[in-house]
């Protein structure tokens, strides 16, 4: 099974607001950068979407280590939140509805194809790959805002 390293990040201008996401996939020293934007979203959704899109790039079942600065994403797996939410019919321990259920379900679908572990990294610190993902995500926000400005549709 191929071993893939994935770094992801999401960004948002306002929360909710214009969002961007970025990911870097690495296999045997070869890197692939992917990124995109959403005109109306939240930071957590962009963090999750980056992971989903990275996993969708894989053409076969892989062993993946995903590095994220999102406590929300990392803890959902590493602290067992996701299993509890599913067992409680997508309710939190306090019985409120889990947010972003659509993306959690999409993420679970992608995860079922692979062997995945999550590593929490400190954001905006000394991790080169996390910083590159942040730059990709923020670049997508800027790109969308520039498109809107050029078309006369200020956000």
C-alpha cells in the first residue's frame, strides 16, 4: 500500500465569509498542490473540505498521514468525537445537532477507502508545509475577491 503524506489547511475572510482551502500531497518526494474556494462558508468547512479533496485525488487505497492545524478535524478522529456523534445519530454529547454533517459524511466516505491517521500541527508556526497550505488557501480567497472586484461585484 502506498504511503502518502497530506498537509491541509482552510481559511476564511469573515466567518462565515469567502473561504479557501489548500492541500499538499506527497509520495516518494513528489508533491501535488491543490486548492479552491467557496464564496460563502466557514473556516471549519474549509478545513474539512481540504481533507476531503486531498483524499479524492488518490486513485487507489493508500496509507495516509494527514497533518492539519485544525483542532476541530484532528480531535473529531483522535478524541473519538466522530464515532460518538454517529452513535448518537449525529448529536453531540450535549444533544445538539453536529454541525457540518454533510461534510463529515463525505469525509467518512473518503476515509473508508484508505488507512488514515491525523496529526495536529501548530498553525502559522514553523511547519513549512502547513504554511504553504495556508498560503494556498488564502490565495484562493484573494483570487475570488479579485474576480468579484473585476466583475464589479464587490463582496
